[in-house]
C-alpha cells in the first residue's frame, strides 16, 4: 500500500490522509509519518492547489464536519512544522551556537559571584586589602579550603564552575574547528563561534558583507552613529581577537577592517566548501599582520 | 469582545503565566498589539472570524485571538518561538500553525482558506511588501491590520514619511482609506495601519 501512496499525486492536503481502504489516518496511527512526508513532498513540488475548501473534504468523506477538518489540518501542520524544524536543524552548528552562549553566561556568572565574594571579604577584613598579593582566585581557593567559612561551599562551586567552563571551551574549540575551520584559523575558535552566534547561522554569516563582520556585536554604537551621527564603531566582537585589541590605537581600525574582510571570505569558504584552505589562511594571515604594522 | 472594569478579557482556557480577572484571562495591551489597538482605537472584527496572523512568534496574541475567532492561521518563521507556538496550538483546536516565511505565501496557500481578517506583526524592512503579497488571502471586504515597527524600516527617512509611503503602497494594492493609529502609549515606535480590502 505504501508503494501506491508514493505514486499518487495529491491536489489537496487532506487527500493524503485518506487511504484506499477508506481508513482515515490520525496522528496516533502508525503511518502518520508517511502522511506528513507525502504532504511535504507535494508541497515542495508545488503540486497542491491553493485554497482548499473544507466542504469538499467533508463530501469526500475524509472529515465529518468543519471542526474535524480544522483539527485534522492542525495535526497535519504541526507534523509538517516539526518535520521542517528537524530538517532545518544543523546539529554541529546549533551545538556551537548554544555552547558559546552557555560559555559566555558561565563567564559572567563566575565574575559576578567572585566580585560579590571579594566585596564580602573586604568588608569583613579591611586590613587585608593592602597590595595585590590577594587576588580573587587565590581568595576563592583559600575560602574553599576553609570548611568553617560560610562561603566555602560557594567558593567550591565557583571552582567547579571554572572546571566546567574549561570543558565547555574545549568542546567549543572542537566544534568550531570542525564547522568553521577557516574562520577559527584566522581569529580563533571562540571569537568565530561568537560571530556565528550573533549572525544565527553559517548561511547568514556567509551572506554578510565584510563591513557587517567588522561591527557585528557593536549594535548600540552603530545605531547611535546612524541616528545621531556619532563616530562609527571600529570593531564589534572581533575586538576580542588579540590581533585587534593588542594592536596600537592608531592601526586598530585598519587591522579590524582587514580582519573583517578576510573573515568574510573565510565564512564563505566555510559555508560553501566546508574544509580548511591552507593557502588562503596563510595569505590572509599575512595581510592581517601587515595591517598591524606601523609605517 | 468582553470588557470589565476597563480590562479586556478573553474567555478561553487559561495558560500558565496569564493574569486572571473574574475567572477570565486579561488581554494585556502592554504585551499584545491587538489588545493595545482595542484600548486605543476600536475593536477589530475578530468575533467568529477567520484570521490569518503573520508573525505569530510564541503565540500569545494568537491564543487570545483564538478565544474569539473561529480559526486562526498563525505563520511564523523563527525556529525558537515556533516550539512554543506548537505547544499553544496543541491546547487550542482552532489554531493552525504554519512554519513558513511570510514572504512566500505560495508555500502555505494550499493550507489556508480565504480569511476575513489579516493581521501582520513582522519586524522586517519590507513589512509593507509582505502584507501586499499576502492580500491574496483576504476576502472582498475583509480587513487588514498591519503593525508597523518603524525602527525596522531603516533610518534614512522620517517616521511620517515611512508611514505615508506604506499607506500609499497599501492604497495602490486595494486597501481603501488606510487609517493610521499610533500605538505609542503601549508599544513605542509602532503604528497600526487598518484598512478594508476592496480591489
């Protein structure tokens, strides 16, 4: 029966729910996935006619009344939706985007909590704040060893959070090297992953002009520039790449511009070819280095 | 529509997170542009209607509309809110969710019937263009309500110029006397454009 089904051409979506043995299918039935697949195929081949008329579905004996028509239509469209969602989901890309978001969130939580702990400690031990010998991480280490201290448990948890951060950042590096090999070679896996997370997908990234790469993540200052004419932002996320933030002030704009140009090319290679191009990486690296030198 | 003590109420099943007044959910104008339109201007003809809603997002406005309307076709193209939209439509039998790009109405033509009311809430640059493409779904004499997010239109023209341009292009497409209603009291930077379709 399944073979017959594949040969049928459906003019309306509800015909797919109707089979030869005049059994009406519902989401619970075993061949429901096949029904959805049939509707999907007919839709993608543009075989379906526009504007289905519910009375016809009733007279064809597929649904009893309008209510039945709507609930069957809803089941079909929910099925289609889930199927389309599955289709659009690129697991490597989605993992990378969400891992980098989690990573940034962990970073923020660690620094906020550490700051609060430091505040607490300084408030109770004003004598010990002299000099730099006591930084936050050593403070947390001593606190975590001191079992009697009220914050020792929290300090231990922060240390554990740091460990999970390291694990996740390894994961991000792995995924970035796999799914954005050229970009990671140019500006590092974490920065490329952040660019990807802001753009939303590799396709969006590949369609972006280089100028957008340069200011990706600098939205507020860009719109400030567009609406009230302040100076335009020189760099967004790519400022986090050490080549940009270590560059001298005078050349920083130039480095970020050249880097953005090369990243735009790299993103396209990553999306359309999907493997590293050594020759391109070498040349692009040279260009970026040259931009960072003062004349 | 049901009004009580100056609040717009909705008779359907209560979803988690809804505020309730006298056993009915409150349709908050701060959260929903349709409710804001009801508070500021006038009620759209939703009762018993067949509605196409473009830009349904997570489906909160759609769930309220479905309390009054006969059926709501909800189009949304962003994968993240779509999950919530599926959840909402599973609990309500008259929401038909569609995971499609509203720019290409031919993709969902085979599932939607002619509608009495077309509501669009899409923050895109070509908002007016999307609305015009979807006018094929509107019955003769049906209403179009377009929520225009002016920030998404770009910065090269002034607010009034954008509104005039959109209203003009809608008029060319067959919308008679598009009325411009500012929603600034509840939603900053949004206007509603409301007109009747008679090509």
